C-alpha cells in the first residue's frame, strides 16, 4: 500500500507540473499581465486628465503626448470624458476573459471571445493611430504603449485559437 501511495503522489506531482507548464495556462497568464499593464497606463492617463498635471513625456516635435492628450480627439465625442475610460473598460474585460481562461484553459469559446475582443480593440487602435499620424501629425508614447499591448493581446489570442497538438488530447 505504501508503494501505491507513493506512486499516486509522484503522479499528482507530474500532473501539477504538466498543468503549470501548459501553453494554454501560460498564455492566459501572459494575457492577464498585459491587461494589468494596459490598466496601469490607461489609469495613469485618466488620472493626468482629471488632475490636470503634466505628463511624463515629450511635448515637442514628432513625439508630443501633451498635444495628443489635450486634442479634441482625446475625449469621447460630445462629452468631457477622456478616451482612456473606454480603454480601462477594454482592459477590465480583457482581464476578466484571461482570468476565466486561467480557470478553464481548454474552453475554446473563451479563447474565441477573447480573440474577438482583441480584434475590436485593434480596430479601435487603427482609428487612433490614424488620428495621431494624419490629423495631429504627432504621436504619444503612452498611447503607443497601449496600442502595442492591444496588438500583443490580439496576436496571443489568435495564436491560442490554434492550440499545440498535446493540448488537443486534454478534456
């Protein structure tokens, strides 16, 4: 009986190690980290908007965060709400989807929903980059960092739609 218990113990350890190293779990964790990064940047930009403080960024030349974040495009049309508020909402939903996938890493529907959500975010950044480059003729490094986080989220979520071969055999 002692040997059977020892065998069960090593089997449980190897299953735990396998679960920890599973690409679906690891990539869901990366998505959660990206959402936290996005929340941090969007939260910072929102606080700067409401506190009317100076940004930590260049305000001259091709990189001019102040020009971008004080333009008419920096608020939700018809309001005085900063465009960063929907950004916070985007990252909260992305975080919720990532956490749900950590709990259910083999749920394909969650992976599809997250990829769709990231696709919508990417469409939004296409518009925002257009505004920066064409309308304002300057870029904001803080905004660009959010755009990169959303693009990485899209790439990872699309990659997750095509799981590794060993992941397909799991329930």
